[in-house]
C-alpha cells in the first residue's frame, strides 16, 4: 500500500518577499496592521503588497482614510534599508496620483 508524504519545506518557486493580497475589502486594514508588525519580513511583505495596490486611485483614497500614511511616515525611520526604499516607493506612487 502506498503512503503519501508531505514535505515540511517550502516549495522552491515561492517568493518570500511577496504576500497574497486575497483579503478582499479587508486588504488595506490588514496591510495596515502588518505594517506595524515587529517582524521585519512581515513588514517587507506588507510593503510589497501595498506597492501593488497603490496603483489604483481608489485604494490610495481608502489607505489615506484608514491612516496608512501615518504608518508609512514611521517606516521611513526603520533600521532596514529595504523597508525604507519600499516605503518611499509607496509614497511616490501615492503622490503621483491626483488623489494623493
């Protein structure tokens, strides 16, 4: 009789810097929470997802209303350079739209 065996390691083709944005209408509040995380990788993943979402003016408007800009302002002082770079990118995308 054959038995199946599950590997405990992540698949090779998974990008650890990207996070799924399948949160629907809770996407931005969830990302806002993750931007405040103590875990560096969680903050990086949230910033990657936020960069993708901010190309939609409606998402920019929602992000401003829920207070994501205050979190981004705090992330500009983060000790990790990747976090500072992605934060600057999100702010640049936001400023490029008329809503921002």
